[in-house]
């Protein structure tokens, strides 16, 4: 397949990068929100106040959408000059989306643990930050390779 034929897919790398990162964020925040709702119920049924930190845990997976946008903008710049970078968009978005999804699952558990014990908030934030690092690595490492393919 020649380069001209590939240009019909010039937006595919751009779109998949953003879509997969955002889908992971949606799944992750959904999971985290379910954990927060259960934690709030637990607190309220025991007549104790719910920690505000629960809502912060729900928002943790949103940042992967921003990383997806940053990588998407770099892919779009390359696609505009004839380098669609479909693989970078597809697998970059997948990596960031998976990070967001798993971060949401961990955040749901953090919500439950914090509501039950009232302790360990900094440990939970550190664990969520480590999961976040995967998405950052994907974004940074792939952005570093874009120039290899575009010359």
C-alpha cells in the first residue's frame, strides 16, 4: 500500500488515540464513582460524615483523557504532513485507556477503604499515582518516537 492510499486513514490515529484514552477515563471514573457511592452509603448508614477525598478519587482517571489529547495533537501534526501514525494512535490510546480503567478500579477500592477506616489516604493516593505513571510513560515515550517516523 502506497503512502497516498494510507492518507484515507490520516485521521484514524488521531481519533483512536483520543477515543481510547477517553473511553478508559469514562470506564475508570464510572468504576470509581460506584465505589464512592457505596462508601457514601456506608458512611451515611453509620451516621458519620463522608470524607471529601472520595470525590477526588472519582476524578483521578480523568487525566488520561488529557494525555490522550496531548498525544493526539502530536499525531495530528504528523498526519497533516503525510504520516498518519495509526499504530501510535491506536496502541497509545489503548495504553492510556487501560491505565485509566485500572486506576478507576483501584480508586473504587480506595473509596471503600477510606470510608471504612478513615485512614490511609496518602497511601491510596500514592498507589493511584503509580497507576497514573503508566499513562504518562505511554504518552512521553510515544511522543519521543514520533520524530523517528516523521524525520
